[in-house]
C-alpha cells in the first residue's frame, strides 16, 4: 500500500500518535446503530476535538491519521490540516471489505494495522507510540512518564481479557502477523477489546490512560 509514498523519518523526541476516523465506517445495511445520537456530524466533532487535545497536551506530538470512513471534502480538509501525516485507505480494494462487516472493530483494526505499517517506516528512532481512536480526547501525556520498554494497556479488573483499544507502545515493535490473526477473529464478530491484549502479549497494565470520552455515545469515562 505504501510503495508509492515517500516518507521521511520522524525526528527523535517526537511522540507518535496513530488515530483513526470513526465517522461513518460501514457499508453494511445490517449494521445496527445502538445509539441514534451518533452520526457523521457528531463523530466529526469528536474527531476534531481529539486531534486538538493531542496537540494541546503533547507539544511533541506527531499525528498519523488513517481514514477508513466516508465524509465530505470540507471535513477531510480540516482533518488533514490538524494531522502531520494523513492517509485515506477507504478506496483500497483490500480495505473495502472491512466496511462490509457488522463488527465496528474490523474497519478500526484495519486502520491500526495500516498505521503501524506507516510507523514502522518512519519511526527509525524508536520514538514512543500511542494508538488513540479519534472518539477519545487526550487529557494527560503519559508517554513522557513511562520509561520502561513495552506495550501498555489498561486492563479491566473484572475481566483480565478485556482491555482498552488504546495502546501505548514504548520502544517495542509489534508483530504484524499477530495483528492479521487478530483481524481474522474480529471479522468473525469477536469483540476487539476482549482479545487484543492476547495478541500483543506480553503487555503491561497501566493504571491511568489520560483519556476521556463516551462509550457508545452514552457512558462518559475519564481514566
């Protein structure tokens, strides 16, 4: 996918953020929207607020935005302006099927895998990396506080297999083969949050993520 792109290495000291669009990633009529308050416009506002929050709370942020949604040119233009590196993958043949799924984790995971591929090419200095979906706002920069190499997530106390999809990667590579296997299971309608930690093993639990947002547009959390 990236063979026609000329990508420069990110300077040392920058914190990379992979974020993805969450506006309208489905082409399947059987997809059930469990919250009618969520629409393209509301998700677009979430996305802009998310990008603004990253730049506000981390002056060394370098944002990689991967788009696998459908939205208008004006929306896209503003997202591009607020990102350091922008990719639209929604028209790639290998990506189109992801939006046919009824599981929202499938198009999301496709963007994460693509973003990690980009990061592997430009992160020559092994800078810290943070994966944060655009529906969340960054309220605290945790990347500068973590010193030990590893993959960090906040794991649910009630279920050790359940973890946030927001991932903090500190000077460690992630196997693309593992993520492709994870994509296969997610396409089988298995919850991404319930199994992602298994495929990124070993992971380290982080007690505070420094994010806030709404789950399914209803339940507000700050953790």
